[in-house]
């Protein structure tokens, strides 16, 4: 198989539906709906081209919670004090 156009919606037998993010004669990167970004050797990958329109991409919802928790940490916890080690996460 040769390079695929960027933005092409494809179906992979193992990872399902995805969008080609980058492709050349050696390597192809595909962002799958359920499995995230995967890279393949272009000449070895087996995919089916899809006529469907890819769904809009959204960021993971848990990211805001993680950033809020990191921002709320006290400076004493970051220094590695004994109190920070005793407190379970």
C-alpha cells in the first residue's frame, strides 16, 4: 500500500475506525476513535478506505480534573516532605 491522503477515514481490522494524520512511503500515523494514535509501516499495514465522514474530535474529559488536582497541590507536598508521603492519593 502507498501513502494515504491526510484526513482520510479508514477502517483497521483490529483498531476500528480512524483518521490518517500523517502518511508517506515509509510510515503512516492514524488517530483511531477508540485506541488513539498508532503508527504503522506503510507497506505492511492493511486498512480499508471508508466513504464515511469522520466524527468531530473531542479531548478527553478527565484532563480538566487532572490539571485541577495538580494546580491545587500545596508547595510543601511538592518538596517531598514526610507529610506528603503519608497522605494517600
